């Protein structure tokens, strides 16, 4: 039986994926990770094999990126054994479009030294679809409220009209 290489498995993934060691050094990246980085003017000093990805996240957190701070905290907790995985949905907009991703960080097996899988999945289509559904639901609720108000108003007008007809017939 042929052994499948780690790189081949990573390249088969649709998410942006990297394997890092317990110190944060990137051991492998898949084609999607490299493609995404290149398409978004990513700095190879932050995303290539050999780079300390944890340091890159820390720099972004110190620069005021609140999502990077959450990722840094999740990494720290996972490294300390306070969980089995970390996941965060975050925006990563560009000039052309609004985009959202889910970052997932989890330990791979129980190897020594420890290794972790980092993925970033583009969920922009799902978020946009969810926004459209919520907007449609809001419009439906507005329609129901409008219909209810209209019905109540018509009931009041019917009473007023009935009383006016009675008053007119007495005159």
C-alpha cells in the first residue's frame, strides 16, 4: 500500500491550510494557503514555510487587530491544553468584496513534538446568504406588522363609519 504524503493531503483540501509545530513555525502550507496569500499581497515573511506564524498573529494583535488577539488567545489556550480546538469566524474584507472566514486551530494526533493544523475557510457565500435570509425575514415581519396595523385601523374606521351612519340617519 502506498503512503500518502502530508503535502498531498494538504493540497487536496479546499481550505487554506498550514501545519505548524508547537513553537509556531510553519512546517507545511497547502496550495490554497499559498494562492490566497499571493492573491492578497500576503507578505511571505508572515505566511511561508519556516516562518513563525504565532509571532505573525502576535504582531497583528499588538497592532490593534481584535480578531488576531482572539486567535492569539485561542492558540495560547490550546498550547496550554485548555481545549481540543479553537475556532473563530472573522471578517477579512478587501476592496473588491466583503469576505468572512472561519479560522480553525487544532492539534494533530498526539505526536511529540506537537503539531497543529491551522485552516482558514472562506464562508463569505454562507454569510451573504444568511444576511439575505435575515433581510427577507425582517421584510416579512414588517409586512405582518403593517397588515396587523392596517386590519386594526380598518376595524376602528368601521366603528367610526357605523356611528357616523347612525348619526346621519338620526339627522
